[in-house]
């Protein structure tokens, strides 16, 4: 298998997508921020820095929009939609974060969905670190993607 971000001589390059047709594309990613039950209660009830989940949602949206500024070989994309679901889960305990990103274009939005989740997870950590420094960010992964030449992908549970 060859990697698309390397040319025949092994040099990194941006993939040429100019000949590809525009297609509807969607990617969904998830991640977890694990914390104590006490810290989770703070996240749900308003921490000292404010609305943890609301701020993290906005940070995730901003992260998706800035992906090509952060990942060197990512194409800047016209993102049509970014949505984040931040769900407190007492069974973890922690917050389960899911991002869905959509576009119509020549390349997929997997990196944008993963960046949205990562940014939201880091924001949750930042806002709650005064209460708990040993929180863990885990399980960031692509759940699904549709559109493009490679077709549909669904992660195994």
C-alpha cells in the first residue's frame, strides 16, 4: 500500500485533488475525557470558568474550521456543517464528545472531525484542570465517513 502524502521519491507533498469530482462528504469522530465523578458534576453544574460544555462545543467548531492551519498537508475545505455533541456520562465518569462534519468537495473531512473532537477534549481539560489535573483524554477515533473514491467507512464497535 502506498501512502498518498508521499511522492515516488518519498518526499512529503499535498495530494493533487484537482481532477477529482465534488461529492457530498461526511465524517464522524469521537473522544472521551475521563474524570472523577466530582469533576463531572462541576462540568455539568458550571465550573469557575463558566459553561464548560458550551465553550468546548465552540472550540470544537473552531478547531474543525482551522484544521488546514494545524495539519501541514490538509487541504483547506469549505465546511458546510460542524456539530458537536458533548454528553456527560456518569458510567465513565466523563464526557463523551462526538463531532460530525459535512462538506461537498474533492476531499474528505475526516481530519476536520478528528480535530474538532481533539480541540473540544482539550478545552474540557483546560476548563476543569483546576479541579483535577489527572483527567485523561482517550479513544479519539474516526467512527464513520461517507463520500469520495474510497466510499463508506464504519468503525468496529
